[in-house]
């Protein structure tokens, strides 16, 4: 994931002086805690609202000076400095974008679309075409075939990009191509009797979920009914297996459980015990594949519900999540912020109902980078706010108010002292893809 400096700024009317001032205030507030509190941020630019469309957005990314948003029918690039649209990529015919991922370090978006753009005799609505797109100008760089996900739940969205490769599911094998050229790189050395599912590619390793073993297979399907969910890590340069391990340790988790990656490096997976159950945990692994103690979805710190499990972030030492506290001060539904030590599974800060690092606000979105945690918060009685916290201590370094009418937000970015919010998954029509804010 591509991150930039946490937004900050100084009061001035001139844009050139404001940019310098924001950088100085950011350095001051993050290094020494001397930043201003409850300053108001205003809109710098706003992209035009979308035309009426189905609510089937697939993601947003920041790569260098380019913002990219993918929705069901097209992918669009915007200048991060001005918000002006710079390019658009539309799949052929009436093809639908099924999934999209990006290697933001190398400015390549990899999208998957169906075959609805083909002529009638060859029409194919399965999501079996991967396309590499240059995020700087929208040029198509390469395309490659994919196998149809089967079973769909386990193998859906099994394309990932990062570390210079795009990892593709082809005939129950994980094959990597160079993310910029599409040239074949390697075939992953899968453990015996394992079928691959979702993947997540990082700079130092490629992580994968695997369905392994099982004996209950009366219909001779490729995955037995009692197959267990494992995770594995591969070398992004060669595809060599670095390690593999059962996801739940001694407590087996079925392959059809709801599971998704929070992070590829370190490997952190949010998984239900079975199906879509509320019971489950975050499972993490060390560099050598040694499992860490799990972080349960419920505990003294509260409950992490199904819809908020991926409102999380991880670095080499800690996991940051937003549980609902077991007790509430009002009828508002709030999310606290809690940091867990990956090595022990224990809370480091924010682990009790009284240890509220967001001062009564509800956590909404996270941005983690370089020892700083930027949190977008909201509350029924307050406007939206952006808070900057120290990851080591949970101490707040900066707080800024945002306009009340910012609308639904799916992701946040920091760019040159500004906060940029992205919208792609909202059910309302006419949403603005991106809005940039800075201190007034």
C-alpha cells in the first residue's frame, strides 16, 4: 500500500506559503506534540459527481501524483494535486470490472473483467481476464487469462499485485507475471494436497490462503468438504515456499469460513471460526511462519463485528482495530481504537472501555504510516474529524475538524499536507470520487 506524509498545515491565505507552513506544522506536531488542536479543514478541490451508476465500486489508490478509482464499468485517473481527471480506461463492450488491485510502488493497476464484451457466439460472463494498466496514463500494458473461480467463495478475488508481480490463479496454480510487462515470472511451489484461494502480495512476500487435506469428498470435488484453511508465504522473486501453516493452529478452521487478509507482510488474516459466524479472530504469523497468539473478535475490549473486521491495519509489531466497546456512554454506536501486540496478542493501549483514545468519537477509517496513525472519526453530535495518533503510545498529536457534508468515505489518503478521501462503495448515486482537504 502506498502511503504519504500525514496531512498537516499552517494558517495562511497564499497557497505557496500554506504548503510550506503545513509541512512545518506536520513536522512539529508529529515529532514533539506541539500541533494545533481542533483547527478546521476546508475543501481544496472536489472531483465532479459520478453519473448515476450501480453501486459496484472496487477500490481506490494513490500512486505517486495520481489517484485512481475503479468502479463497475471503468477505471479513472485523477491528478492528486488538482483533482482534474487525467485518463479513463473502459473495458471492451459491456464488460464489467469484477475486481481490481494495485502495485502502487510501480504504478500498475491490475483489474479483472468478465467477457461480456465478446460477440454473441463467444460471449462469456465469467471473470477470467486480467489486465495490467499504467496508473500514470491509463495505458493497457498486458492482459492474461484467469481460471474461473471454483468454488466462488474461496477463490473469488484471487488476483493480487505487489512486490513487482501480479499473482494470478490459473488452473489451480498460482502464477506470477511481471507487473509492468506481463512476462511470466514463476509458478508458486504449493504444499502437497493444497488448493489456492485468495492472495495478497507485499514487497517482501506473497501470502495465500489454501484449502488443504480433507477426506469427506463423496462427489470427488477438487476441495473436500472437510478441507482446512491454511495460509502460506512465497518469495515474490522466485515463488519458492517460505512457510505454510494451519490458520487456526490446533483448532481447525474450515476452508469455507469467511477469511480475508488485513496485511501480507506481516501476514494477518481475519477469519470466522465457521462460515460467516461472529466468532473468530485475527491470526498472524512471524517471518518464519511461527503463529502468534490470536486476537479474538470479542473480549474485554469489546466486539469486532463482521462488517468492521477489515477496518484494521498492521505493522511489524502491532495490529490496530476498532471494536465496539462492551459499555456505551450513550445510544450512539461507537468504535474505539485498540492496539494489540502481535507477539503476545495482548492490548498495548485502548484495551478497556475507559481507555478511549478517540474522546467519544467513533473510528471510521485508518491510515497507517511511519509510526503515525491517521484516524477519520465521526459522531452524531460532532462533525467529522481527523486525528493523528502515535502508534507506540496511542497519544494524540493532532486533531482537525472536517465539514459536516463530506458524505460517505471508503478510504483516506495523505498527500502533500492534505487529506484526500475516496468514495467508491456507497449505495447513493451521484457521489464524488475524491475530495481533498487542507487546514484553512
